[in-house]
């Protein structure tokens, strides 16, 4: 038994996968930027003076 996947259905699957991956990328980058912003705001890890010679 062979099942075929029609072009429009395959295209819809690829478009949905692309949109989901873009959404995940935006969410993860937003979380990363929020973490970086909170670290800079709270100065949890102060910059060492040896980096600013």
C-alpha cells in the first residue's frame, strides 16, 4: 500500500513548520534579550577592569 502526499498538502506542512520555527526563534531571542537586560540592569556580573585598558 502506497500513500501519496499531494503537493498542496506538503507545501502547507512546510509553511507551517517554517512559521512555527520563526515563532520559536522570536520567543527564544526575546527570552535571551530579557535575560541579558536583567543581568545588565542588576549588574550581577560586573565587568572586570582588565578588559578596559
